[in-house]
């Protein structure tokens, strides 16, 4: 049986429902795509709405939805505390960046996509609303508009086989993310150390990796202890005004295949379909 787009969508175990707190209408400048500008240019507003005719702000040659002098989006209803486009026209008229937030969508393996909700959204942090798994159809529509690619190419995989990536991600996830011995800061530290150690092993070795290798004391057995010590060392050093000079070479996990394959990586609007 052929897989549907929803079958290729992996979502995090999170909950979300917009609570109309208005923070995203104050704190974020939303980039405008050609289709966004076309839709917004056709909207009709009453004089009392206070929406200026010019709705585009240009910063470094990039176009964004304009903001007022108080920092709010020009479409934000300060009295009602919500979006005037959404309330008086339609949710689908809003810029794509507004509709996608707070979903963080990235391409994964074999034409799949991975989705997490951003924790800079108060509703996500509070865990309000339905599970993300119940929003797959809506997220699928966003993916079509974002024109997100078909997943990792050879460059993204950095010479690793797809099966090897799956084994590595599963192994590190079990060792670090699922570890009851690690709180969130220690888990992030442990993940960084794990990626650093994996890089030292080399592509040829990792393509032949055995999943049981991650429980080997030489690789992962001491990660929980090491990560806690590293974090305590960092906290002590930084509180004294110094720098964490004893750490291993840093690795930007969010831009690596591990971050993307596990849904940890940064995401955002891809190429415009327009």
C-alpha cells in the first residue's frame, strides 16, 4: 500500500492550541512570500481598523509584515488581543509564516518530514490543546505550501548510509534523551558530547555500526556522568566570569543530520512555491 503524505510525517509528542496571548504578534517579524503579498494587498479595511495602507517593512532587502511603533503587528487588534486578518477575513489569508508558527518543520529521510512545536510559544510550553498528531492534515497543507525538499541528499548525510543514520539516531536517543538519569540541560550536553565522539569515529566505521555499540562503556557508558560534570563545571566557571574552555570542540547539533533526523533541528519556511 502506498504511503500517504501523512504517513511520512513524524510529529513530536507535544500539545498545542493557540491561546491568543498575542506574543507572536509582538515579538516576530514575519517574512512575506509573493502569495502573501498578493492576498494582503486585496484586503479591505475600515478607517477605524487603523490598518495603514503600507503593510510591508523592508529590512536588509527582505520584506516583512510591518509593525507599529509600539512593536505590535499592524494587523494585531490591541483591544481584542488577536489577529484582525484571522477574525475578520480568514485564517488562510494570513501570511504563511503566521499560519505555520509555532510548528518547526524539517525534511528528514526518504522524503519524510519531522515536526516539533517551538518552545518560545507559551501555549506549547504549557502543553495546552490537542496532540500534534491530530494536526497532521493541517501540517501537511503547510508542507505543500513550503515546498520542503525530499529529505537528505548525499551532502546532508555526510557519507553516511540511511540505515546507519537510523541506527545512530535510535541509539543516541535511547542513551541520552530517554535516560532517566539526565535532566534537560544535562541531556543537551550529553547529546553534544555524543555527536562529537561520533564524528571522531569516522564515516566508514559508522556505516558498519552495531546498535549495541552505544551501550558500550567506551562510548556511552559514562555519558550521563560526564555530561553532569561538564554542566556543573560550565556553571561554576561561568558564574566566576570565565569561559568553558575545558569542553570538547563544539558541534552545531541542530544543523547536523542527527538534529534534523530526530526533529531537533531548526526549521522554517523553505522555497516559495511562487
